[in-house]
């Protein structure tokens, strides 16, 4: 169902749980993506498994992103880097989606990836943070590319980043945040394409 207000959209996947008390941000859902063990009482008690969440938000309102250039400018103004911008087929219409990233604040070394889809009546966003040991995908893919003969220098650094973020690596790193974002986009597409 294409959402026209904050109340008529809900993800079909039951693993998304609605979060109450977040109305100032829109309608918010969370989904457990992993568990992290956290020490308790200085190591005296067994570690507690704490869930880590991906977040989806629906914000009703005027849609200002209509072209790919609008999406790139929106990302810049929001302090994000656009990874990909595409007009995606959603049923009878084509809707704009932008996959973006932002570095997490220190002390984290991770990156948060997200996707924003401009829909009639608002925006649907999915945000996935990197957790655990950060940079695994980047390290493994960079080493593979070096083994294939890539030469890394300052001039090719952006090309290397794009190669690491390429969708062809998602199946090998399904828990990386960019792979989760793309998976959620694919899962949401059938639901959004029914008008």
C-alpha cells in the first residue's frame, strides 16, 4: 500500500515492531538485526545479550525530492553521502530512492547506511548501523581487489569505496549495513507497489 498518511502504512514483515512515543520523528518501527553481549557488574555476572536494531521511519508531508539531482542535494544538506540514487519501478509509477551513508560519531569507527524513498505523501526511511567489528567488508573486499591487481592511490580512492559498496558483495556480507538496507528495499518494494 502506498502511504498517504502516517496511519495507513505498516510493514508487512512481522519482525518490524512499532515504537511508541517517537511521534516527533514520524511513525517508527524497529527490527532486531543482531545481539551484542555486554558485560555486567565489571564481569562478575554473565554477560547480557542486548539486541541491536535497524530502524524504519515514515514521515508524512511534502515531498521535495523529485529528481536524482534533488536527492544528491538533499543528502548533502543532511550531512550524508549519497551511495546510489535511482528511479525504481514501484507498480505503475517510478519512485526515487537514495541509498546514503554517514560515519557514526566517535568512539565508533562504523558507518551507518540508510535508504530514503520519496513517496506520494511523504518519505520512508530505513537506517542500519554497523555493529561489532567494523570495516570487515571493506578490508576483505579491498584485499581481494588488491589480489586482482588493483592499485590503490589517492586518485582511485573514491573508485575503491564504490567498489567495496557494490551490490555484488552483498551476498558474501549479508550483515553489513549496506546489504541490509538493500535487502529491506527489495522486501518493501512489493508492498509499496500496490496502490
